[in-house]
């Protein structure tokens, strides 16, 4: 279970109730604080590193449920580069996974 500020929305509350895992690649590449920052953005529905269509699909999945939410974040790259960290929350909200795009 996550510790920290109260859930900002129902999606954040659902993520908090589920489990968290990270792939070896994500753990090797990113400091815990970077993962925490990205997770807080994910739970706050902040997917500004993604295109508008993907942001809209995530918002629908997060607020209506029934679908996975895949957040893509730029943690160690410049704005011109592709996101370098993905966070996937399963449709049933049982698990949220940190991974590198190449690990998908």
C-alpha cells in the first residue's frame, strides 16, 4: 500500500489499494524519487508527456474503469525525446508496474 498524501481522485485511490512492482530495468535506471514522482503524476492523471489521443484514452480508462492505463513519462530525457519510463495500471487496478518501454 502506498503512503503519502490522500488520494486525489478515485483512480489514485484504486492504485493505492493495488500492488506496485518494478522491472529490473526500471529499478536500475531510475532512483526511487524519480519513480515516486512519476507515480504521483500517473495517479494525478498527468500524462502530458503523451500525445492528446493517448491522454484522452487514459483519462477515459482511469475514470470509467475496465481498461488498463498506460502512462509514459520523460524522466531522464529531453522534451524532444520519447518517454523513458512507462507505468501500467491493470484494468482491475490490482497491480501497477514500472517498466522501460523496451521491456514491454
